[in-house]
C-alpha cells in the first residue's frame, strides 16, 4: 500500500444491510430519489423519538444518516445534535442545506461529517455518502481500516501495528478508531471528548492527552508518530506513514499538562 493512500474499504448498500437514517419524513424527493436509486435502504423519521423507535423495531443499527435542513433548519440541527449525543454517536452524517443557510454551519462542524448545498446534482449525493462510508471503513459484513502498518477491524474491535496485535482498552480503541476514520483531519481536545467519550462525559481535556500518550506507547517508538500533535489545536492521524526517526520526541509532551499520569484514574476510564 502507498504511504499516502486512504483507508482501504468497500461499501455495500441494500441487500439486507443496515438502513440509512433520514430526516425529515418525508425526505425531499430531490434527496430521497438519488439515494434510493443508488441502492440505499432509506428510512425516514420525523424526529429523535421516531428514530429511537425505528431502531428498536428494526433491531439493527444504522448505516449512516442524511439530514435535510432545507425546510426546517432548527429541527435538522437539533436532530443532528441528538445523533451525536447517542451512546454510540451516529456517523457518517451528511447534512443537506440550502445555499442561504451555509452561514449557519459555522461553529457546528462537530454535528456533521460532510454537507451538500441544494440544488445539487443527483449523482453527487450518492457519491458523497459512498465516500463518507468509505472513509469510515464500512465494509458490510467486515470493516477494515488500514493506514500503512496500522490496521483496525471495526467489527471485531481488533487493532494491529505492523502485524503486531495491540492490547487496547475500550476507550483507547475508540479514540484510535475515530482518528483513523478521519485521517488528516485535526480535532481539538474538546471535540474528541464530545465525539469519542460523549457529550455527557464530565472529564477534562487532559483525558485526551493521557489516552494519546498511552496509544503512542502501545504503538511503539517506530510508529508513535502516526498520532500527530498540532500545536495549540489538538491531534490528528497522519496520512503520511513513514517510520518515525530514531530519537523522535512526542509533541504532546511539550503541550500536555504536567503530572497528568498521576491523575489518570480520576476519569474513570474502563479497563
């Protein structure tokens, strides 16, 4: 695999696979039609309560979500927020907006993974959704994300580096998974807390620093550079995966608060 290639994945839609959660009900025809023609099992709901009921009735998870804000921006943003606040935040999430609503997306980047402004070419909607699923690593029966020597199986919760199995706690795996399914994108510590630990989590931003340090230690000196610190911003997974040089120093140690290791247990991290 090329050092700069994106995660390898395949996306299967339809064929009895998980449905695509859509809001509102009914979904505008210009959005619903191209998704159905592309093979997605579109399930429309009128709000959070209906989404919960549909998920329980179907006894299955969602492939992802498409939320149209064209007719009800306030309701759409509230629905996106509901999906992100779930115990297992729903992703990928594609937001559809009118062009005059683009300004409303400012400071709301954490509520969606991508967006389209209508009017939009029918093929673009399906292509964007497929790309989001591809980036996330969904593969139908099996989901594998690879970045050079790093490999994660999203179905079995297994991770390995250069063929060596990684012994990760649940939250270490979830953090690594989130970064690996958004390669190259920088996330602040607060965003990582919201997206990985959940909006209801009461811990501080140092939780992220501690888990990054643990992950880097488990990746080993040769591969620790895969998780890159962006000074004064946060962290990202490097898209260039060349081995780190000897004597490489973890950048987080320059910005992490002192004595964080002594307080790791205060955040209640499972396992």
